[in-house]
């Protein structure tokens, strides 16, 4: 076996189901092995940000490993933003970059794709990955690969593998899985006991589910725990879509002042807020009515548990949840189930202009008629609108908030799951990576894309109404769909929207691009509350 084969087998053994990439001369030898061995299916995209976003979304769905393979320099540097977003939002993404071979590195010439020095790239990636390795020694490679893949999974963060092109064919032993980091069972037990004691004495405990429960494949166990402890469940903004099919007393997604006031009240007044895998960030907590008193919260993230002034180190989320389940009684007297959440439904198919809430209504009606579909969303008002769509698995850059995620993420989601997704994207974000739709025909992907075309960077306008630079041109995106292999619909009234969505859902095999014209200044109620809350908080200094 050669080093490339050993690496590909290791990726598969650690949960990778496919890889995404764009070759270059420094990566051609590796791509040759990828194609010839068929160890993992692979998909090439058109621009490296799309490679990173697609691989990131794939692993958010399959909880295995996302794999992005690029060439040195021009390729890898092009993907930095997507990997930074994966790091911030705790996505176990493996970045593999081709690289110059030893002999050419020693020649003393500046090499093409080289920026400053030959190790500039790994230095940049050190800032957005949890471990890195250069595969320049076939003897050591198996244990190095085992280490970085273990850390990628354990920390649910990206790792960086630099693969010199002269090492691809080197004979190499198979990779043997690293032993997981040892866990102290007594520490886990003490932590679980203290958490349960805290929950028991509380009057209004709430469990908030965050992204780590997905990254570690723990949704079923968290559903069981919530039922056994009789805890009402909320998700963070980033965690929207988690526990979508779970039978738990779900109270909704917490987005502070931007969200449903009843949900905010329950979360912010809880005297035992159990934050399971929740990223403590401004989009999750920045616009709270009152800063949640973290002394009463139980924070479980990044293998650390904080209860008041107590901190437990090196407690894996999975081990803790197992310990809690061992101690929790049978399904408790599920306290009064909260009332079901009312989502907007029943789109009036009339000649009125379309608002973001109408879009949510149309999707809810479609789901009621045909069943839910997974959603990949970009940042922009489309993600805020998703809060009005009934619960379904959703992936979106709810914390890092990098534009361009939506379309490639939807393609990565369909590649790994085989499920047809709905993609929500604004016109500004579509201008960045929407063209990846041109790759659907080759791979048989057929997402339904809802493009919020307000010819505007509307989210920015909401924050800075006087700025003229938020006015975008109307690119007439639907006209371009056929040339890319899909079907375009341009709609401006609610009856046109309903007809287009029904037609799009009825046709399989081609992507459907529904360009929804939305008047400038018409935003979702969630974005409206978000902006007002931010302005109010800023006003308070
Ligand atoms: N560039 C990238 C890669 N990501 C970003 N988030 C931004 C810039 C800043 C930014 C926003 S929201 C926004 C920009 C430019 C406008 C989005 O426009 P569009 O996709 O049309 O959606 P909508 O019209 O619904 O706003 C965030 C706040 O930083
Ligand atoms: Mg826009």
C-alpha cells in the first residue's frame, strides 16, 4: 500500500463518506490515486470556498469526517475562510493540501503558488485547525495521520494535512486508529452527580441543545435524557434544526430579543440552564433581554463543564451524557408539555408582493403536503426567515456568518445524504458561490433553491439604512438557470411563488432555482427584532 491509499483508508475508517476538491499540479498525483482506487467517492467543485463549504455541510449531516482536497497555495489559501467558519462552528473537517516535493523545495527557486515562504501555508492553517501534519516521512505518517484524525473527531474542529507530491507513491503501512484520550470515570461521575443535583433542586430547569450534540452523534441520547429528566428543550440559534424529529418538550429556538418572547423568558429566567454543546457567542446570546446569569447555567462544551464556580476538565460530552442517563430515572413525569409552536401556514395565493414570512409560509405548506426536507441556508435574512419554517435538519453559518455557504452546503448535503435539500440564499450570497449549481448535472443533484432577491445587501441596510452601497443590481438569476442545467422561475407575487414551488417539487433530476423578488426594506420579523435589539443594546453603550 502507498501513503495515499493508507490516508484514504484511514479517512474512511474514521467516518469520511466522500471527499470534495479541486486538483492542481501539486495535488495531481493524489487525485490520481483518489480516482483510481475509488476508496472514497469524490466530487470536484468550481471554486475552493465551495469545496470547503460542501465538505463542512457533509460532515454536519453525517457526523463522520468532512474532507476537502486542494492544491498548494492558490487552492488552499482560497479555502481559508470556509475552514475558519468550520473551526468557529466546530466542524470536523480534514483539509488535505498538495505541496511541493522535497527536491523542488530544495532547488532554491521560488515555486509557483508560493506566497512568502514554503511553510507560510501551514502557518496560516495553524490558526484555523486544531492539529496539523506534513506527510514528509512515510515511516512516521501512519501515527501522524492517526493522531490528527483522532483530534479532528475528538475536538470537532478542522485539521490540516500537507501532502508533498513526491510522497504519494511511497510505500506506507496502514493507519491504526489512535487510542482515544483517556477519560477519568470518577470525574465524569462526580460531574454527572453535581449536574443532576443542580437540576433536581431547580424550579425551572431548561436544556438548551447546541451543535456539539450533532457533531458527536448524540441527538438520540439527548432526546432520551430530556424525556427521562422531563426537561423542556430549546435550541440555540446555531443549533436550529437539532432534535427535529425528537419527541421532546420543545419550546423553540432561543435568539433573545430577536426571537419569541416566551422562549426568551423561559430561557433567561431558568434557574438551571443546561447548555449542552452550545457555543457561547454573540449570535446565540448577544441580543438577550438580560445577560443570562452564567452562574446559574451549566455549560458543557469543548470537553469542559462549568457549574457556577466549579470547572470539570476533560469531560467528553458523550461520556457525560452516558453518565447522566445511567443516573436518570425512567422517563419522568414529563412535565406539562409546552404548547406546540405555531408556524406561519396557509399562503394566500394572490397577487400580493412576497415577504420573507410568505416564503416561510409557502415552505411550511409544502412540507405539510409532501413531508419535510433538509435545509441548507446562507447568512442573510434567509437564515432569519428559517426560524419561521417548521423544524427540520438545518445547516447554516449561524455564528461565523460567512456568506457563500448556502449553495455549496446544499450540494454537500445532497452528496452525502442522497436527500433533496431546500437551499435558502440571498442575492448577495448567491453572487459569491451560487454558480456551483453548474455542477449539479454531473452528479445528479437537484436541490430546490429559494433565492431571496431584494437586489440588496438587506441585512446591512437594516443596520445602516442611509448607505447607498447596499443597493445591488437585479441580476435576473433565474434566466441563467437553464444554461447551468437547471430550471429557473422568477416570481414576484404569492400566487406565482406557490405555483413555482409546486412545480419545482414535482420535478426531480434538475436543480430548481426559484428567484423570489422581495421589495427592498421588507424583512423577516426575526431580522427586524434582531436589528432593533442590537440598536437598543448599542444605544445603551
Ligand atoms: N462577506 C462575507 C463573505 N460574509 C459576510 N457576512 C459579509 C461579507 C458581510 C455581510 C453580512 S450580511 C451581508 C453582508 C455583505 C449582506 C447579505 O446580502 P444577501 O446575501 O443579499 O442577503 P440579505 O439581502 O438577506 O441581507 C454579515 C452581517 O456580516
Ligand atoms: Mg439581498
